[in-house]
């Protein structure tokens, strides 16, 4: 695949297990690539299951507060800036749908609202402050399925009949009223298109809930994550439209982005 020029590049990236280390949540190994993206003014759009309250300080810390972000697994968009500017709040409707389930199904699913901030911290490894922000939800409910696969299928089917969708990520089963990272990526990328300039979209992720985004991008990047089974072989890998990083987490992220920027700078127009 021919490398794009710098002006066309736009990067969409998952966080946990991709730009952030699965265990420590550190992005330190990706610091060189992040610095180059800032210097070259390449947009970095964070695409995560995290809430706006979690993403706002992290996006500012990374130096991309001006860029949009995809929040809560694609069920919402956070605009650039330092404020939570979302106007919708579908979270109470999700909780009401859960409570309408038969007790035998409901008791096998535990979401963030079923846990205290301390329990969210224990189950995610987040600090208490970050766990508190993770519970400030508007669009989706992540949680753990505690039962068997047969009951899980019934659980998902029953919620689907209520208009909800369920996406299994690397850690949690997340419920929402639709929208995914791929759909939001297309929506945001269209904002960067101008006459004579078509964005070249790069998407990086490590889990099944990133797959649609990776497959939709001009270049998809699979980041290995030893903490789970990861993403199986994809058709795009045979053509080079989808590649795999050699290293896990932010180290692999850094290698791929640095290589891509090296090639893109050679094509600078």
C-alpha cells in the first residue's frame, strides 16, 4: 500500500491494551510517536469504551484536547475542548431495560452501576478517581457476564429485542442503544475532508470491538494483547490493508506510528 502524505493522515486509536498498557494504563512507551504527531499536527482521535469524564483529562495530557473523541465504545462523540459537551443521556434507559429482564438472567450480569467506585477500581485497576469518572456514563453500560455461554446468548437476544446491542471487548460486555467505533470514525473523518483532500484513515485496536473500525480504515493496525485471545486473522491482512504490530500495547503502537510517519513525511507535498 502506498503511504499517504502527512496532510492526509488522521489517526483513530483504541486506548486500553492499545495506546495504554493493558495492566498499567501507561502510555509512556508511545511518547516518541505522540510527540511527532503533535509536531506534524496529525489529528489523533481517541476511540474507547471510556467515558467523556475519563477521556477529557487524558486527551489533554496527550496533547490532543482539540481533537474529537469517540466515547463509550462508539455510542457517543465528545467534541474537542475541555468540557463534556454531550447532550444525550441514554444511561437510565439501559438500566431500566436490565431491570426488566427475568431475574435468572439479570443476576448473571453486573454492570458499573451495580458496583461501588471501590469495586470498579478493583475490577479495572483504575485509581479511585478514575473509577469514579468511569461511572459517569451517558451512553452505555460495561459489565461482566457471570454465567454460561448458553444463558449469555439468551441474555443478548432478549436485550436485542428491547433495542439494545451488546459488544464484547477485551474486558467487559458493553450494552448500548447502538453506534460503534467504525460508524463514528466515518462520521468524524468526513469532517476532515476538503476539496482536493481526502483523509487517509488509520485505525489501531487490540480487541474484537475494534475490528469493524480496523476493517473500515484505509490502514488497520492490530495491536497484540497477551491478556486475551485478540483478533483472529483478517482478510485485509493478505493485501497489507491490515497489519499487525510486532509488540503489544503502547510499544507496538509507537513502532507502527513512527514507521508510518517516516513514510508519510517522504510523501510530503
